[in-house]
C-alpha cells in the first residue's frame, strides 16, 4: 500500500514538472501573430470574409482564410498543415487577400517558424 502511494506521488510530481515546463515554453515563445508582425503583416486585419478561398487544389487541407484565423488563435497545428507546404497555394497566395494581407509572405514566414520548431509534417 505504501509503495503504491509512493508511485502515485512520483507520477503526480513528474506530471506537474512536465506541465510546468510546457507552460514555461509556451509563455516564453512569441505567438504566431507576433512572428507574422515582424514581417509587417498584421493578421488582425483579416475580417474572416473568406474571399481568399477560391483556390481549389487537392493539396489543401485547410482554406487560406482558416490558415490566417489559426494564426490569430495561435494554433500550432497550422504549421503542419498541407496547405502551408503546398507550392500551388504559395504560388497563388500573394494577391488573394482583398484586405491587403500578403498571404505569400505570411506562408513563407510560417514555414520558417515550422522549421524552427521542427514541425514540418505537412511538407
Ligand atoms: S481575404 Fe483576407 S481578410 Fe478575407 S479571409 Fe482571406 S485573409 Fe482574411
């Protein structure tokens, strides 16, 4: 009984330590929106109109509008999406946003961040 209690306590302490480390890492890394801001693009300008979603390629798993919205939500899954790594999407992205966001530059900056974080699954 005592050994079980010690084991439970040990697992609990490991979990607390790992969660604290994850929280610390999360708090220390800049958000995806902040990373995009460094290239002069502010994804808060996205009105979620989805006018950019006229592309229809099988390489896309999320729409361009959703990609921008995921950046706003700091959703790291965007970094491993197939859309991010599609060359067809990249080629057409530059003039897609009717609100002036340069989606091509945003994609390139996100690719760079994905490589930095080792998240290139969608590549
Ligand atoms: S067209 Fe521009 S503003 Fe509209 S959803 Fe796409 S990225 Fe956002």
